[in-house]
């Protein structure tokens, strides 16, 4: 069903082959469209992440036909273990019709390659080591009609970057992550009034590597909890099942001290209070401490205009409640693919454009109200007093905590469901998207 014509190099160009780009490309290729994916790195490659996947992400993996069994190298988890307010609490993932009852972990080195190869198997053409340098715009209409790109030579080959190539397609998708140079070159800047997180992580060889809970620390102490200083931020410990644990912490830009935070120092101070037998010590550290930003609550818009569509971190889709970005990258990719496939089945012109313009509306209907609630939540917990009251009085209440996990991980049944699901869905519906 390719509509590739003489003046086009593909039906759709996808820039970036992270979870957002690979998922978009997979679903587009499945409809028979000719999809060209341009990725500046070569797989396998590292990506700074916690490597934790909630049941939302598992659902998207299943939809791509990916085998998530233990034999295929995945470690399942049962839910969230929360440390805070002097308590340790285990909250299983909710039992829902919409999402599976387990999450997963997988190092991004494998995870991203698995997704990219699945897109290739579905028919997408992937050009690795190809850096997109900017959009190509139609001088008359201002519409994005392609991209310019430069091949990146293999390190050590002694050659510099190759000559610039132009690729053209009726629709271009920016899946190039948080800084999304492509969106910026097309004039789509970051919205400063949206929450932004910064997080760092590293790996340690640890006997806790096969933990089947995702562990979240709501309070970070630089020694024994309650008997030392409370540090800013939130932490996690995710067992990777391969002999190592992914350990990291993050902070939101609503927190005091966000601007001048020394993340590596904070991580060291926090881990100094951990039991030594867990192995979170210098001589068992594997790799460096590395950090990156988490763009939240739709921090770049519009998600479609003039031939350029944004998916995943490029469109600022990280969940402000819990910092999860992979599921939203994959879901937005699937939604984008559905819209683009329908649009390209219509003749070029206003009819097609109307279909493409339905993508931001679909995103807003799905996440808009929930993300607005997330922004309010992020502002509230920026105040340490609010967080203290919430952990002291919320954690001891099992029913309240079951509600909290559903709200924080956005895990409800959209139809039917229990009273908690109905309440969360109703709140998200009546809260205005912005
Ligand atoms: C420390 C940390 C921990 C996190 N932990 C979790 C977690 O546990 N679970 C979770 O769900 N989320 C987590 N996140 C968020 C998650 O990493 C992101 O939301 C997710 O990677 C977004 O996917 P994406 O495909 O949109 O972007 P990315 O994963 O950033 O992929 C973008 C791709 O585009 C490529 N690219 C960029 N520029 C160009 C260019 N000019 N030309 C060609 N290619 C280009 C890049 O090489 C990359 O492959 C974490 C983030 C951080 C920083």
C-alpha cells in the first residue's frame, strides 16, 4: 500500500528509534506504508533510564507482538514496594481487564534494540548512524516536507561525517527525545510552565538483582531514616535480574534546590545509609552515574501542525505523577500511526490535513485532564510539608494506598471497573486539559 511517489523517499519519515519512534514505525509498517526511520546511534546502545516498565508498557509490548517471557530475558514484577514515613509497603499492580497484572524490567540497551528490530521485521527501513540535522520546509506553505540528515561514521574509522542527504515524505514524525532538535528547528519550543524532572542512575552488582517488586523511596535520608538529614528528591531500586540493580534518584523542578542540585552527591549520600550487604558501594558499581531530563505533562505543543507530528519525549509526554515515559512514548506512537495511516489513505489536501489534526485532540482527550491533575500534584508535593503529611497519614491506609497506586500509575479500567476506577476516570474527565 506504499504511496511513495517520485518526489518522496518514503510515505512517512520517523526521526529517532527510541521506544516512541520504533513503536510508531512498527504500527505504520503493519499497515503497509513505506516507513523510513533515521537514528543517530547504532544498536545496541545505552540510554539513561530506570529500566522499569509498568503494566501500561507491557500492554504496548504485547500489541507489538514482543515475547515478554522470562525465557526471552524479561524479569516480571508484581507491583510497587514503597519506603516512606518510616514504613515499607508492598502494593500489587491492580487487577484490571485493560492491563496485565505485572510489570517488567529490561535494560534499555536490549529493550530499545528489541523494539527497533521488531519495527524492521514489520517492514520499516531503519537507517542507523544517521543524524537528522533539520527539517526541510516548503518555501511557499511553510509545511515540513522532509528532513536533512548526515551519516555518522563508525567511531575509530578515521572518517568525519558524510555529506548531507535530503529525505522527503508527506508526514514527518519527531521521535527524537527530550531535546527534540527537530521540533525546535521547526519552531516548537519547550513550554516553561510545565513540570520537568531531572534524574540520575547507575548500576550495582547486588544480591537484590532478582527482586520482583519495583522499589520506590519517597524519602531520601543521608544515613539512618529518621536519625539523619532528609535529602530532596525521590529514589528507586529496580532489580535487573542480570546480577545488577538499577539505582537512581530524581527531582522535580518544583522542588527547592532544583537549580543547584548535586545529583551525584545526593545519590552517594542516600546510598551511604543503605545496608552494606545490598552492595550499593563504590567497588560494586557497574558503569558511571548518568543523568537526563524527564519532560512532563505535554511540555511541547502543538503535537501536530504543518506536516510535523510529535511522539513520546519530543512531545513532553512523561507522566508527572510517577516519571514514567516509556508507556506514553509507545502509546502516543501507536496513536500517531493510526492517524497517519488514515490520513495517507485520503488525497493530499484539506481532507488529509483534517485527519492529521485529529492526533493532538486524541492525545488531549486521553491524557489532558490526567496531566493537568499531575501538574497540581507536582506543585503540591514540591512543598515538603505536604509530602510529609501525605506519607505519615496516607501510607498506613491500605484502601487509600490502593487508590494512590491506581492514580499514580494511571492504571484503571476505562469502562466498568471499581469505584476507585470510576472516581479517577471522572476526575480526569472533568479536569480541563491544557
Ligand atoms: C534517569 C531516568 C530514568 C527513567 N526511568 C524510567 C523508567 O524507569 N520507566 C519509564 O517508563 N521511563 C523512565 N524514564 C523516561 C524514559 O527514559 C523516556 O520517557 C523514554 O526514553 C522516551 O522515549 P522516546 O522514544 O520518546 O525518546 P528517547 O528514548 O530519548 O529516544 C530518542 C531517540 O532519538 C534519537 N535521536 C535524537 N536526536 C536525533 C537526531 N537528530 N537524528 C536521529 N536520531 C536522533 C536518539 O538517539 C534516541 O534513540 C527515565 C528517564 C530518565 C532520564
